[in-house]
């Protein structure tokens, strides 16, 4: 529908009592879009009602949050260590360089604490809650070689002089390691060291074997696997 305005003409008529009477005649509607610019400025057109259009911003935000939670859940599959790193002050370039320096078995994800907690709630990773403060970037380690997975970040931290951007905590085998305890994870024995300890225990007195069996479940399992593998190799060599 075309917007229109009504033009008004005024003229004065003489009266018998010497007073001026004014008459107003209405003319046909005028399309304001066909008037010259100088005429348009004098027209006062009614403003349309401010009807707000439905927004999809909230829907997009909710979908993005759901995608983030799902991504975290996927990363928790076959995950051995989940740790938080204080990334306040990181530049985009530094973050990109850090991602490139990590091995394929380690993933770095930026996600809000609330979304990460929603993904880990009710799981063995829920003990991570104490470190969900401030700005965190999350490190997902998908290998048993924990020290080797952490070392690339330590090297990056030292190279870029990011002393304040330290680990805020982590969960390994269901146990929470705070900032003060996190270094214990960096000194865990490697697989080769565990194998050597196991083989040494089997050749040593029973007391050494008992000491090995009292070690964390992960160490015992790794030792047993190594021993079984050694027996299989010896059996294969004997048959050949």
C-alpha cells in the first residue's frame, strides 16, 4: 500500500462583521514519494508501530552450547587425563602455535566451565569441579604416556614466558590433582620404565613383588601386560 499525505488549501473569505473567516478545502491524496525533496521535508508522516521481529539469536546460542557439551563428551572417550590451563592473556597467535605443538593424542579445547561441568557431571571426571574457576582451556590426553603428553605445553610455557598460565588442575584415574599436586603427573613412569620394574620384580625376592602389587592399579596392569607379552615372545621363539 502506498503511503499518502493529505494536502490542505486555505483561503480567507470576507464577512459582514469585518472578521476574517478561514475555509479549508481538502484536495486529492498526494503520494509523498513523488514530491520533490524540498516538499518532503514539510510532511509529517505517521510512524509505523515498532513491532519486534522474532529473533533467532537465543536459539543459535543454545545450539552452540549443546554442540560444545557434545564435543567435550566425545573427547572424554578413551581419555586418560583431563586438565585445565589458565589461558587468560593468551593471544590468538599463541593459542594457534600451542595447538600446532601438541601431538595428535592431545586435544586442546576452549569451553566455558559451566559447559564442561555439564558434560562431566555424573562421570568419573566430575572431580574436576574445583578447578572450574576463571578462564580455562581444556587439555584432553588420549594416551597412557601422561608425562610425554604434558611436556609440549611445559616447553611452550617456558619458551613464551607464560609462568602465570599454569595448570589449574586435572583428573587422572578418577583422582583430582590440584595445581600443587599436578607435577606428580609429570613424573609418572613411562611404559618402558614400568615394564623394566615389572621384570625386575619378577626376578627379585617376593617382597619386591608385593611392593609392585601395592602400586596404583595402572602400574600393576601395565606390569602384567608386559609380563604376558614377554611370555608370548618366549613361547613363540621356542616353537620356531
